[in-house]
C-alpha cells in the first residue's frame, strides 16, 4: 500500500509579511491623501466652474475615488 505525504514549505518569513503589510498601509495612506486632496480641490470650485468642467457636485466623491484608486 502506498500513500503520499506532502508538506508545505513556508512561503515567506515574518519579515516578508511585515514588509507587505507596511507597504499596503503606506499605499493606502497615499491613496487616501490623494482622494482627500482631489475632493478638497473640487469642492473649492463654484457650481459654475464645476458645470464648465461637466461635473456635478454629487459626482465629486466618485471622481476623487477614480483619481486615487484608478477605479
């Protein structure tokens, strides 16, 4: 009778995981800063200036999200 015994090798140490988490947090902070800056700048425009750009004030959060995350 035969059987298979397999073991998984660790795919990275604690240092690699810690580096990945810190990179994720840093990237999230950068995206949040860009979102806030974009929203702040668009909110500073008058309704007339927004209309000239073809933007409704209600669209500002979505536009800021696109600017920050590319979605």
